[in-house]
C-alpha cells in the first residue's frame, strides 16, 4: 500500500479544475473529498457553517471510518489545515500555491460574485474596497491565509506571527510536492506523475470574469498584510519550482509535457 496523499487545497488555487482532474483519474472510493463530505453532513446549510467547525466535523467523520476503508483512499483532498496525517499510517503532503496578492484579490472578486453570502452583501452595501477587505481582516483568508492553513488552528498564534511563520515554513518545506498556479499545467502533470494518474485532462472552471479584473487596487497595502504568505511563497518557489518530485532535482519540461501544452493551447481545452 502506497502513501496517502494529503492534498491541502488553499482557496483560489485552481480547486475546481483540480477536482475534475481527480474525478477523471480516480474511481469512486479512492479520493476522500472534504467538500463532498461536508455537504453530506451539513446538507444545504454547508455554506453557513464556519470553516473550523466544518473541518472538525469532517475530520471526526473520517477518524471514525473503519481502518480498512481509510486505507483504500489514495488521496485526501480539500480545504483543510495541516494535521490530517495523524489519521493515516503513511502520508505525503501536497499543495498548490498562488502568488499571495493575486490570490487575495481573486478571493475578493469571488466573494463579490457570491450573492448568497452575507460578506458579499456587506462589501457591496458599504462599498468596501480590496484594501479595506484586507486591512479589516473581513475573511479568514484575507491576511496570511496560507500560513494559517499550514500552522493549523492550534499552532497559529496571532500574537506571535514570527513564531507562526517558522512553524509554517518548516512544515511547508517538508511537503513532498508543491505546484504553482503560474505554471499550472506543468505542476498538474508533475502531481499526476506522483499520484499515478493516467489522464492529463482537466476542465478549466470557476475562473473570474474578465470585468472583475478591471478593479484597481494598491498592491503594497495587500502585500503588507500578507507579508508572511509572500515569504512562504518565495521559499516554496525556490525549493519546488520545476523539480522532479522523485529526485528533488530541477528538470526542464519534457517533450511529452511540451507536446501536451501545445495541443491544449491549440484546441483551447
């Protein structure tokens, strides 16, 4: 039995596209989906349940599964914090990262489009800008959300961010693989190699509408409130960008990857 891949999905890092990739490659019972299990537990009220409560309930649900069923899962995937390795025997952590400022801006636009969210209504009614969204910390992902996910609720200390950063750095750099949104196709192919995926197909989805990108913002302000995420991103880029996950050595794009990208670009898939 191989290691269980624990894929921490950081919000706004191609999650829906990744799900289509997983669904296309792995039959039912091989991927434990945090999102699907959350909907089973909370039904239509899932969007109203705070992240920490959702995670605790789903984690409890998984912990109560028979050991034989846990072992059948090849991948645990979804919005979660570091710490799920306590529930499996052998594991490898994986995640995809996005440049932190663009990730937060994308999150802001995403919330703006969600008409059923109270925060969306608040932003529109009060005319809250991206900078105010961040400076007022109106969402758990608005300020150093990557660091929070990798630290986890128990180890993240809002009063000692340097300590929290050191914890997150040590953990993140121990991951088996980290992909990047600015090299998504290539990253996905390398992740697919790790997961023994047979098909490179995925569907591009849940992307921002072009009009949403026209809103101007002060990058420096957002960067200041996400400086620890930026540091983590830069460290991860330095270690993982363009590596072979098996040898941990830098590699160039293989001919097969170049061919795949040419076909994808030609047909717009």
